[in-house]
C-alpha cells in the first residue's frame, strides 16, 4: 500500500457550529461522509494504493455506502478488473456479508440462479489508522438498473428497458432469488440498485482506457478544521474521489445479463431478524408492510 504525506491544517477560521466537525466540508455531492474518517470508520484510500501484497491496485472509485467505500481495482495476478469493497472498522468485527458468502460456498448447490449472484473472489484484512477493515473482492459489474430507468440511449434505447430485455432481467433476478432461498438465505434488500449489469471486455482496457471511458477521477482535498484539536491528521485521506458514473459507458459495454449484489443485511432463513428486514416499502411484500416489518 502506498504511503501518503500527512494532511495540513487549513487556515479557515471555524465558527462555533463548525468546531464540532473534524474536517472542512467538500463541494462534491457524490462522496462518503468524510466525518467518518475516524477510529472505527472508513479506511483512507488513495488512487494507486495497492493491497494484499500489491495484488489489487486502485484505479478509480465505484461508490460508497454507510458502511463501506467501493473501488475499481486491477488484479495484477489475474490481469482483470475487480470491485474492492472496504468496510468501516466497526462493521468488520463480524462481517455478515462474508458469513453469507461462506454459507453459500459451504452449502453449494447446482442451480441456474447461482450464475446471477455476485461472485466473491477474495477477501482480506487491512490494518489502518482507523482500525482493522475487512476488504471484499468481487467480480466487477455495473451499472445498476436504478439509474437506467430514466436515461435515454441506454439498453433498449428508450427511457424504459425494452420489454424483451426487462422480461429477461426479471427472469434472471427470480432465478437468483430461487437459488438463495434453496440455499437457506434471504437477501433482505431486493431493489433495482442491487441488480447490476455484467460488463463486456473491460479486462482488456488499460488504465488510460478506463479513464477515457469513465473520465479522469475527480479529486478534492480534505482539510482538517483548524479549531478542532481532536482531529487526527492520519485518519483521513489527502483527498476524496467522486464516484465514477458507470451508466455513462457505451451501451456496447453492457451484457444482457444481471447479477444480484449486496448481502450486507441478508440472513439465513432459519434465523430471521426479530425486528424485520431492511427492504424499502416500495419493494416489500404486502404482508411485511401490514406487519410493519419492512424498512420504513
């Protein structure tokens, strides 16, 4: 992993309201909460960083969530691109997502739907200034179905997917769910954001090709609030990176093949959570809504 020089304090004079923040705000909208670059939170990542004995090198940023950042990385051994998901330290002690994948591997069954669930390729631990972080290496896929509904010129060439493709995707999603249920797993968060298109011929791209297709990574420096002596200069990266927009790829990069991803709140069907599941109301079965057990 490449080293980084410490952040410098910014000469901005903080207001009373600002003094409770570790860092000055950034102008990017599509970035993680930088206040979570603290013990127990996100691991600071820079473009070009390499992990797992230099095997996975960070090329671009794919996204983020409340409990992780996700990076486009090059597997230097397999000469392929992967999705590198790095969890916050507080969520790494007992990584439910990894437990679910282990369960699926240990209870492997022959099922057509297994090819439509995301493949976990590798996992390892990163020791950093904010703690120990589980890193999950997935096959690269994306974009999700969610942003494509409102974008012309994408699969189908209309604001909605062509009927034949929509039916094909629905069938593949159903197969993925059937596979999980036959394996004793409930996904718990079936939404269009967790159904991703597979991509074609991406592994052949050079880093220059990646930047040509996705755009150069947009970076903005992080500055520590000058009036906050509690802020740790080592906890944050030198800059944040805006997420790449995979839906901007040429339509020819998309396969008519989807995978179900994100097992962060999945569970074994034999031991459902007592307080319900996190599926948004719009995607929940009626009985869950009536029983007030869906994510409200």
